[in-house]
């Protein structure tokens, strides 16, 4: 067991320790642009959590250097798509920088805000962006829930120790 305190190799130790925490995987999407020039944006995000029931808030963390988040920020809204265990390729595709993330992706517009709801997700949560807080090399984004739905009853896509993991049921 490693017992080193933070030092010159703190980033490696930090990643190692935090990798022991299993997280679900989401893809945050948004309808961007204008009626004349519509667009869509998306990014993979595993740092997602519920914040409040009343009012209904969720949050996610995004890298300050993300090139995919600025159009979502500008849209002022987003949809958090909770991925299913069979959607590793979707997660990997939206996690790449500069790639055509939407190639081969099918989706429907969310009923209220019109954000992309990816086909095959476990659930989705449509939000307006209420606040953004700088936090080191990331931003914590607070979304107010406008609409949401469960789409499938299957296992979630999980991330653990630097890779995808399977849920073991007892």
C-alpha cells in the first residue's frame, strides 16, 4: 500500500487514488448555433452528480481546456445523457478532441429544450445552465433540470481504474 504524502509526484498519486472511485459515464450535449446555422455539441463526462431536489439541480465538471464545452456554455443549456454498459464506443467517441464525434450517432431532440438525446442511453436530464464555478483546472457547471426521462432498464457504463468496468449484481 502506498503511503507517500503529496510531493513532487502528486499528480500521479492523485490520479491513482481517485481512480479507485467508480463513476458512471455521461455525454453532455447541446443544441448550439442559431436557426439559420444550427449546430450540436457534445463531450464525455464522468464527473456528474445530483445537487438538489428542490430546486432540481445537477452538476458536472469539465476541463478548463475543453474545446467542446464553449459552444455548450454559449447555448446556456445542455442534456446529460447517462450511458448504458453497451455504449463504450459512444463514450470514447465523444471523449476524443477534434474528432467527428457525431459520426454514426443517432439522436432525437429533447421535448422541451431541443438538445440531443442520444439513442440507447439509460436516461437523460435536460437542463438550463444556472452557474459555473472555476475550480482549479476544471469548471463545475450547475444545471437546473427542466425535463428528464429513463429510457432503458439495463446496466450503466462505469469507469474504474482508468478503464471501463462492469457492474456485478448479487
